[in-house]
């Protein structure tokens, strides 16, 4: 009997929040969770993109989904997301996927400090905010899971791939 054989997989029938769900990997996470019977809050800085993901979920699966605009680099927005998600789903959140991320291109010395700050707010603080506002809820519930997504770009180097 394997280590995970007695545990319920957190992706089955999850009440999930996925950040960066408006495109790419985030959209794929949201679609897959829905296919596994989950209810998904699709959070993205671009509300139209999040709504497009919701529309795909509703047309291709039997799952329920909601679109929420959220800039994960802004703590107040992530706090509001944590509160709003439970209300939208009418159920406590059981899974958070901190997926939102951005990259910087160009020569290191030509990237503005403002762009660096933006990158750090999304890629570092976005994960911290997500954990900060959902972990206490999970502790109170006695269950919950967080998946923090990082880019493989951290393992490679390429010309003018700054961050």
C-alpha cells in the first residue's frame, strides 16, 4: 500500500481558487479541476480572460466556475479573493493554486526598477499573499492544500531573459 493510497487527492471534487487562470497553465489547471468534479474560482488580473476560462469550463465540463479580477501583487485584493471565493462557491476553499506569474525580457541594465518591482510583487508577493490569506482558513478547517507554481525558466539562462 502506497503512501498516498489512504488520502483523498486534493484535486478531486475540490473547491479551488486558481490565480492566473485567464490563460496558459492556470487555465489548464482550472479546466482539469473542473473535469475532476471541482468548483473553481478563476482569478486573474484580466477579468475578461478569467471569464473566458469560466465560459470554457461551462461549455466543456459539468463543473461550476466563477471569474474574479485579482492582482495577486496587491494584498488587499488577495484578502478580498479569499473572502469572496467562499461566498461564490458557498463552500470553504479546499485548494489554492498560486499560479499567477510574469516575466521580464530585455537586458538586465535596461529593465526599469518599476518593472522589477512589478515582477517581484506578482511572482514573490503573490505567492506569499496567497499563502497568508488561505493557510489560516485551512488550519481552521483542519484541511486544505496549496500548490505554488514556478517557472522552469529559473533553471535556464538565455540572452535577454532577465527574470
